C-alpha cells in the first residue's frame, strides 16, 4: 500500500512543481515585456502613466479636460520642504500640473489620496 502512495504522490508533486515554475515564468515574461515596451517607446509609456494617474485622481475631483497635464514624481521630498505645496510630500508622490488651468495636484498613489491642490502662476512674464 505504501508503495502505491509513493507512486501516486511523486507525479502529483512533479505536476505542482511544473505549475509553479510555469506561473513564475509567465509573470517574469510579462514583467520583461513591459520593461522592453517602456524602453522601446518611452513617450507612449509616459502618456499611459499620465492617463492612469488622471483616471485615478478623477475619481476624487473634477479635472480639466481641455489639456494634457504634465506628470512628475517626487524623489527627494527633503529638497522641497521649503515650498508649502510640498510640505506633506513623500517619496513616490506624483505631481500633476495643468498649465492652462493653472492648477497643480499632489497625489499619493500608495494611499490613493490627494495630498494638496494649489494654483500655479505662469513664470513667463513680458520682458521690459
């Protein structure tokens, strides 16, 4: 009887090992494919990121629709602490800037929260 159990469990173990390896391989290939696409077409990747962030933020507030915003990521909040808009910023937060609408939005994707919204002023003034 124990010989029969050994023969039955070995193939099941091999099947499970094969399935785990297959799943890991699929996840790796998907990740690698995404990285390759990002490197081959960085503009399309950046545009997709902007659209994703806009879709997330638009669940919480009405956003301007007549322009495509600029997206930036906070990498070192200690350098921005002297600016009131970034007082509560953390590394990884994203800033969505609408130039025509003169609005900036600080977004924390890890918590799905809007941290700050502020008007912006145009830095281009007529030369005299």
